[in-house]
C-alpha cells in the first residue's frame, strides 16, 4: 500500500502549489530599467546588473551586451516583502524595493571586472508610470 499512502500527499502538494501561486498574484511585479553608456568598452565586455535589498541581501540580476557604446537592461522583481498569512483573508505587504543597484562592466564569461557603479534606488531612479 505505499502507493495509496502517497495519494493524500500528492493532493496536499497540489493545494499548496495552487495557494502559493494565488498568493503571489496579489502583489505586483515591478521592473528596474537601467540604461547607460560605456566609453571605450572592450569588445568582450558586458554589463551585469544586481539588485540589492535590505540587509545587503542580493536579489535579481541580469546581463546585457554593450552595443555601440550603450546598453539597456530591464530586471523584474516581486514587490511582496513577507509571506502571506490569513486573518480575515490573505494579508500581504507589497512594498519590497531594492536599496541599491550595482552596475558592473565585466569581461564576458570571465570573472574580470573593468568598472563598477553603485546606484541608490531611491535617489538615482525615477518612476516612469504610476502603475510601475
């Protein structure tokens, strides 16, 4: 009967996955758009962008090629800052924002770093639309 015992566990996992997916839809997904210019970039260089949250916790990141001395990269992040809990419904806190954004010029497929800039999210970025 080991197969019969696993059925309830499978049902519980399905419910947990559905609940978890539903909970994440209550908070929005925002994005950070980083555009810039690189003077005299080596041909093997790319830009690596890293979002950093409170307590220096690393978050989402992405890479972009340098084309004609410019780059542009958009990184999505979930604004949910704590796990949902039930008190007369599902309550969530949706104010998670990066504190800093680290922009690095690196050699593609290598660990070599050419340059680095650290940007303050609150001071160096502007909201482009009320919904984002």
